[in-house]
C-alpha cells in the first residue's frame, strides 16, 4: 500500500462512469493494477472490508498488530449500568393524541419468550420498571422482537411517538468529517459504548411518554431507549458536555 498511485492511462471507453460522488479509476497497489471507487467530494469515505478483500487480498497483513491484547465482549454479562448526571432535558410532545395509545402487536410463542427475557434483563439493569395498576397511562408503544442471525433484540415501535415529538436540532458529527480530522493521526482507537443510550436517566415528566406495552404488561423506561427521535442528538450533547472540545 506504500506504493499506491494513480495510473496515468485513461480508462477504456465507457468504463469511467461516475456513480454519485464516486468515480471508478485504475490505481497501482504494490505494482498491481486494481479498479477502485474514488470519492470525488470534499471529504474521504470509508472502504468496507469486503471491498478491500476484493481489490487487495491479504490487506490485513498491512495492519500493525498489538501484542498481548485479547479481544473480549461483555454483551452477555449483566454488569450494572452507569448513570450520567448531565441535567439535559429531552424534548417531548405536549398532550397525548389518541394515536399514541397503541395496543400490542401479535407475537409468536418464540417472540414472546424472547420478549420476556429482554424485559427481565432490562429490569435487572434498572432500565425498565413495570407500571403499577394505579398509575395513569396515556401513551403506550408496542414492543416487538427483531431477529438477526438467530439472535433476538427488543425494539419499541416509536414511529407514532416520534411524529409528535419536538425535534432536537443539536448537530450530529458526520463520519466523513471525523475521518478527515483523523487523517494525519498514526494511532486510532475506537470504543464501543455498550448500551450507551441507557446511561442517560430520564426525568419523571419524560418517562410517561416512553412506556412500552407487551403481552406481559406495561413497562416504563427509566433510561433513554433506542429508537426515539431525539436520542442521537441528546446523546451527542451529552458526549460534548462530558468531553468538551478544547
């Protein structure tokens, strides 16, 4: 990859088509010609691992290994979630239109079993609580199970709630801008904030809008859930508050 440069020859007739902000070009990589998509915009773009494998088999050998580091994941471990005291308000709709009082969705026995498992896990983590019989319920969002590679994930169908939610216009960084800022760095480390949204505690005034309805009852989110309209903006504001740019 150290000897990568643009070929001087023009592509064959009909082979230089542009696709949006991209253009197919020929380059030399270690004296081997390859066809690649080049980004023609202002910022650089990410190249997927499958694309790298197609144009340069063995590309992983060019990466710098780090000795003595073991990869691990705590996804299946029930560690207590932290809580961030940022005192940030979360915009919510005023009133409760009838469309927000939604019933449960039909679910198969397999989906119900997975749903109960996820609910109990979130209760143990302090993310959910079961709504009591004496609590006034104005807004309910159906919870469903999404499957990927035979693994389940519980999600709330917050589309109706998002329609009535006041938009939070806090700016979200673009991936291309971030990559541009890192272009001259030699070492880059990324951290996956597992259940990052759940680190944000919700005020009682906001919780009543974030109640999911299931075949096992109604549950209220005590922490910010995934799928609500302003979650990314709120999370980014929290990150900028904790890690301000100097």
